C-alpha cells in the first residue's frame, strides 16, 4: 500500500519517461553516446556508439529502475573507433536498490 502510494505520488509529480531518461543518462559512461531512445510497452530501447560496449549491460543492470538488459541486435565495430550498439531494458518502476 505505502509503496504503491509513493510510486503514484512520484509519477504524478515527475513523468516516468523523464525519470527513465535521467537514470539511463546517469548510468552510461562519458564514452557512450545515444543516437536513439524509445520508451514503450514497459521497455526502454537505446542505440548509440560506445568505446566499451561490454560494460553497458552491467552498468544498466546496476540501476534499480532497469532490469533484463540485453542487446537486441548485433554490435558492430566502427572504422573510427568504438562500436554501434542496440540495447533493450525492462522498466522496473518502484524497484529499490538492495544494500
């Protein structure tokens, strides 16, 4: 009951999409750039370029509001350095970080 009330109050004061964008931006390293972001059906999908693609899933999984992070298309190496990636994650509103 209390958790649901807190989630609903937070949702009324700050749109969930803004919270999800803020969380993903905070989780990604400075060497990662997003070129696309989509929110829908309980998922957040991002694509972009990163200097270290291997670290992205663990970084996203460490954020309480995301779960089940996975690449949904092949990662490709770019000639100028870095890799193009396509990442999908489940939105987990209200999930708390465990100590």
